C-alpha cells in the first residue's frame, strides 16, 4: 500500500483531513494536480476569514498570533453563539429548516478552530474589514472576527507544515483520474503524472478536490447559460472530478447544484484568480462596497437592495445578481463623501474605474449603459434618500431610500458630492454548493443511505451545507469541520474490507 489514507487535494479541507488521519495514527499521502504555485487550491486564494461560534473576547484571545496587541484592550467583539450562526445559515435556506450538515458545522465550529490552533495555525482579528472605529474603539460586526495569520496562504502553509511534521507526504502535479474499486470498496486512486498513468493504493480515500466552479460546461448545465463566461475567483483546477468519480461509484448527489457563491468582481480581472500577486493584493479585484453606493445595469436601472444586510450576508449572492443582468455586468457608483469608507480594493493600482465632476459627465462614460436612464435612476435615488437618519456603517442604520424600486434599506446616502467614481463589475464564481451526501464520519453515502466502503469526502464536495446563500467566512470552517471528520473516519475505516462502518 502507498498509504493507509490517500487524500485527494491539498486545500484546507484536504489538509485538515490529513492532519486528523495522522493524529489518529494513519499513514497519509495527499495528491494534488496543482503545481507548487497553485497547491492549496481555493483555500490559498482566501482572506483566511473563518466564521465560528464564540461567546466573547476570551474565546478569541487564545487563538491569536499576538494576544498582546494593544488594540485588543478596547476592541468590542460581542458574542456570536451557535444559535446566531445557525440562524445566519438558515436565513439563506429559502424556507427550508436547518440541514444536518449546517448543525454539524455550527456545533463543531469553535472546537475545530481550537483544534487548528493546537496545530500551530494562529489567527488575527480582521481589523480593517470586519470592524469600524466607533468612539475610538474597534467594533466588530457580522459574526466574523478572525482570519488565519497570513490569510489563505498563511493558513495553507501552516497546515502543510503541520502535515509534513506529522509524517504526511504530499505529491503535486499528480491528477486523480479514477477510483480503484475492489469488491465494492475503494482501495486507491488512478493518477496521471509525469510518469504516465498508474494506480496508488490505500485502505481509504478522502476526496477533498473541490467543486465544479472552474468547468464552464458544468456551470452552464447546473447554474445556467449566463455562467459560461463567469470569472473564476480561484484555482482553474476545481473542475468537479471528485464529484463525478464519486457519482460513478454510486454516491448520491446532495444539496443545491443550481446555486453557488459568486461575488462582484472587477470586470477586467483575469479569467482566474491572481495568485501571481502578493497575497495582500490578491483580493483587490473583488468589489464589494456596493452597500455604500448603488449598482446600475446596462438598462441604467438598479437591480438589488444594495443595503439589504451587512455585506458579508449579501456579497456571495450579488455576484449572481450581476451576472443575471443584460451583458452580465454592472457599474458601482459612489460620490466622494463615501471615499474614506471604500475598501482598499477600490484604490488598488489595477482597479478599473472612471471619474467625473458631475453625474451628467459620469453617465456619458458608463460604457454599455443607457445614459439617460442611468441619470434618472441616480437622481430618483437621491430624492428618495431618508435625510433624517444618520449614516452609521457599523450597524444596520435604517438610513433608507424606500420610494425607489428596489428600495435600499440601509446606508443610503445621496450621491451628490463630486468627484464621482464608477467601477465596472461582473460576477466571479467562488465555489459551488452542490455536493455529495456524507455520513457522520465523512463516509460517502449512496442513495439508500449505505456507505461506499473506503470512500470519504469533505470541503466543497459536501452537499447540504449552503443552500441558497452563504454567510462570509463559512467555507474554510466547513472545510475544517468536515475535513477533520473525514480524516478521523478514514483512519478508523482504513483496513475495513468493505461497506464502511460496522
Ligand atoms: C478568492 C477567494 C476568497 C475566499 N475567501 C474566503 C474566506 O476568506 N473565508 C472562507 O471561509 N472562504 C473563502 N473562500 C471559499 C474557500 O476558498 C472555500 O470554501 C474552501 O477553500 C474550499 O476548500 P477545499 O479544501 O474544499 O477546496 P480547495 O482549497 O479548492 O482545494 C481543492 C484542491 O483539489 C485539487 N484538485 C482538483 N481536482 C483534482 C484532481 N482531479 N486530482 C488532484 N487534485 C485535484 C485542486 O488543485 C485544489 O488544490 C474564498 C474563495 C476564493 C476563491
């Protein structure tokens, strides 16, 4: 045997599965088709933000790289308990109750983050994006307080170091093309590498090789025609191979294949994520300050309530909303009084934007947009803004524009102070929600609820975690929670001849 447990992928879910399997005494081999630059998958592209339930500051301080940071003294983290986390997930279920997977994610979130910290992954408060300075203190909002030190790259590098230190091996540029099945159980993988095609054998295989977001044909088949040209925010390698191999082996599909995480992105970004940039710049093609202004489509109309909720509850849905507009693009429009509140990504040296000293001049330069209608829309919006309520981005301030369609429910300010800026955006797909049905130990289930012997899955392959939407920072936590389960399950299952667990 090449290893007790083979893990397919080298992202956060794979590395957590590997760590858990190693902790359980199994020998572990990770295989990823990426080269060294792209190893770590989508997880490497992330901001490292992780959402988990916590009861207050004391739960957080012990996880930090620098627990003596002077800003901590006055910081207000509030609390974010299991009920709040579950309510946030369920708020996207379009009326459906909490799924079993959502309950697992919530219940194990804090314990799993502590487990990561015990493997030398440390965290930092997200000072700039998840907190506003109110009366000189950082006030955190939206249930998301910490990110891994060094963001996604830091997370993946720490996890890889921990895996290697615990005796795990990692094979890169090794694409898994098939499962080796013997007597109904999975006993290895078929791979393609520089040496050609050959098999690797193991007692259990954990699929942690992502969704189908990077495959245009599957995007069109499951999500719709307008997803064909979507930008891909992360790796080009997540093309749904793991899902296909598991389905071919009899696995049940589970969750929402017709929904995904997608975010407004610079219209002129590259077709895939930009790992060639330093990690602090990588996120700068994202454009998610729409809640501070308005978004206009080609018809010159607004099309979402930009202030419906805190942006980490809307940004993952609004990428799809942009792609659904004529031509699949929109312009985000701001005036100069909001400039200090815009994230760094709007000042990025490669950000696409136009600037003008009047709204009349601005609309002339909005490529592809009905200019008269755009001007009318912004003027009507300005007229509708509630001037009696104060603007406060640290809360849902109720400063609304209600008499326009759609209304803007919070943070509505008139767009009337020159210079004006407009940023062209499209939708960038982050990851897909449809996956496999896994049992309590990460074992992959058939439609009749029985386990496929030797086969486990985690990360983006787990269906039922996200249905109609996504509260920011949940993907990495989900990968860690279900990765840890699958790794422990695979280590326990290693050696069982067939049919998974007794
Ligand atoms: C730009 C961006 C920012 C994000 N920011 C955040 C954030 O801050 N917080 C958060 O919670 N989530 C964030 N996400 C979502 C997050 O990336 C995912 O939820 C999570 O990383 C998925 O982890 P994973 O291990 O399942 O998949 P990945 O990390 O994508 O790993 C899958 C791996 O499988 C490999 N692979 C694919 N097919 C094969 C094959 N046939 N053979 C071998 N290997 C294969 C790939 O090369 C890849 O390395 C972000 C995503 C992107 C793209």
